[in-house]
C-alpha cells in the first residue's frame, strides 16, 4: 500500500500515482548518480544534477533537512534523490509505504524516500528549502497519524487532526485517489497537512520572507516591474487561503508535537489589526493611488506584516503582494499608481490598472518564532471609484480635455458646479474662487468672520489668503472689489508657487523658468517654482502670456496637479 505525494505550488501540474515498488530506488533513466552523501541519522542524499555534484553541496541539503523539526520518524526516511529536470512537471514527490498487521494496526515501513526535481534550476539550498520541508511534512504527518492514531488520511474524518483543524465543515476537503477526476490539490487533506507542517515546523529557510516594496517605494527607486514567486512564504503561507492558517488554529501545533512526544509553548495568536483602505489620490486621468493603514499590534511592535490582495471572484486564490513592513516601520502601504519627481527634473511613473471589481485584502503577520498569522479578509469594491460626480455636470462632454481634472476636484469637494447643473469650463474664474479652491485642496484651516462683507471674508478665506501670502491685506482691503476680478495666468502661477512654498517645496539653486516674455512677469520666483514642479507650463511658441485670463477648466488642471504635493 503505497502512495506518492507531489509537492507543488499553484501553476504546477499535479501528479499522483501508486507505487508498485516500495523500495527507495532511483530512476533508472538518469543513469549513475553524480554524488551522494549519507548523514549521521541515516538519510542519504543522492544527486543526478550537475549543480549538486559534490559531497559539500549535498551536505548542505542534509543540514537543511535537519533544520526542519523531526523526531523518531526520521529513521524511516532513507533517501532524498535530486534530479536535474521534472519529467512529470512537479516540484517533488514523497513515497509512502505501510502494512496492516493481524490486529488491524498500521505498520509504517522504513526505506521511505523523497524526490526533488529541477535540480539544475537551483544553485542554493534555500531555493528549494520550502519544497523539501513540504515533502518531509508528508512523511512526518502520515507517520504520526498512523503510528499514534492508527489512521490513514483516507480516514481523515475520524482523526483528531480533522477535528482540531475544523476540516469537517468544508465540503470540498477530501482524500483523492489517482483515479478521482475531482482531484483538487488545494483541498487534498494530505496536502493541507503538509502545508501545516511547513508553517508550524519548517526550517527558517523554508519560512524565509520576501521583502516586497509597495508602489510608492518602487516609483521612488525607479523599480518599474514587480516580480514575485508562487512559493514565497509570506505571500502564500499555504495554497488554500479559504481555511485558516495553521498557527491561527488553537491546539494544532501542540497536537502534532504531542504525537511526536514533545511539548512546548502554543503560538501566541495576536490581537489582529484592523485594515483601512481608502482612495488616496489620482495620479493621472483614471489612474488612482490607494492607501492602506492598520494599527500596530503593540507599542513595541516586533511583528512583520505583509499586505496582500486577490480578486474576490477567483476560485484559485493566488495573492499579489503589496508591501512587507518590518518591525518598527510605519504600518502603511500604497498600491495602484504612483508618480515621483526626481531632483534632475525627470519623473518616474507607474500606472497600474489591475484593480477592477471586488478584491480581498489581508495581512500576513509573522512573529519572532516564525509563526505566521492572518487577519480576516477585507473586501474593497473598485467599481465604486468609477462612479464620478462629473456626470451631474450637464455641459461637460465625455471627450472634454479637462474632464478628469474637473471630476476629481468635484469629487474631493474642492469645487462645485452651478445650481443649473453646469460647470461652465470655458468661463473665467475669479481670484477669490481660485484662492478658495487652493485652500480646500491643501486643507488649510480657516476661522469664520461673522462681520465679513461676503462669503469670501465671512468663511475665513480672506484671512487665510493673507496668512498664505496670497494677497497683501492692506492693498486688498483698499481695493477689495478687485479680488472678484478674473484671475490672470501670472496671478494663478504666483498663488500656486506660494502654496508650494508653504508645503515646503523649493527648486534647485540657480534655476529660473525661461519664457520669451519672462520680462513681463513680476513674480519670477513663484512662477519658476510652479513651472519647476510642472504645475503650470507655457505655450508651444515659448511664451507664458502672464496677463491672459484663466478658464475654470484651466484652473481645475492646476489644482489637480497640486494635489500630488498634498499629504
């Protein structure tokens, strides 16, 4: 009675068969081995791969094996074979063998063995440490299930393992035979147990984390492509994310330890953080950046967090990483799109449109002992972000050049349309209207003045404008009505530059905006700052046209660009 377990991760072909020979015998088609190493516990590593053709390299494999928790069951493992390729398309296989004695008890046979494939693709043992731990997990869990509970995985419903793990409540769980066309790797009870072993007892290499950078870090470091592996432990601690992680199941760790004759401290399941997701800002038309925050578990936070996401509609759940946060770092992450202004004036840009429909977000939390826990999934519906308030504006055609700028500032309540449902994008905008939009955009605090002459003064905008140096208070009190005049391009650029100064932005020493009519400009410093950060630009003929009046659509674009500089 023998069975082969295949260790695979997601997009690998599944391979399951019954062995006709229970002896630990190498595959004849590979010829003679290139090297072998026998360790003191009796396990021999045999290699047919040129990358693993010395005793020193095979001793590394043996040492890695022993870094996984083991007990008396290791005496029943005799060989680990390393092959250069994978003829059946799997990563590894474990071969079980047992008898049933006259008293109806399982008798586990010695001489068990593991096959590791694709040896030519590995140069370091850490690259297949998780695969090795997974296959040893088959050996460990089946041995103790048989010798301590007298049960095989085909009797999984009768095991204490299933009761503690809560597997009875999942109708998809099963023990699948090779002939079963319903075979599901994710729901195979033997594979679930092997995954549990890696999480609870795997070596540090098997549970090594990958440091994932979020989109903001990537854009700042000009890392445009994001690659991730299906077997990254802190991205997918187990293949089936529809069931709890092993360390989140009370009693599971001590159950297996007890079967092996050991005792220890139960994993300390932390109080799980609460995840908050919100739309942060629009990077370019239709491309958003989102912010995710969560509260640290403790004041002296010693946990590692990895934020992941996956589509709610996917049957096969494979997460995509967002960010890994090390102990002591800010518990905040960004995903979606991002833009970064370099010191030399160039811009790094990442536009990500992968998030559509409903997605689940969750944190994988790793403690100092290497145990990994999970928060409950939080669902976010990206469809709602596609519903724009601009469609209330009856005079904005869908192909208008400024539609995305206008809809953004309306959504953020920076501007609004008229009572008749129009926005009048080609209409002129006044100084007070533009200043009010500026202050709403940067969330500048205002103090109302009951005795003010009109809405601009009564709602505190005039005093706020003075504090931001947008107006000279003595001049404007003498000529207050002029604030309701249409704003010019120079005045708009001056105010935008003043706001950038308030926000802490400066331009490179010696820089000055260059236009053929720059001599007509009074506020060269502020305009140069606005041009330096691409808030405003000139015309194709090289002019700035400082006295030209500004339309409501043009002002919307300037405000939209300033939003990138607001926290």
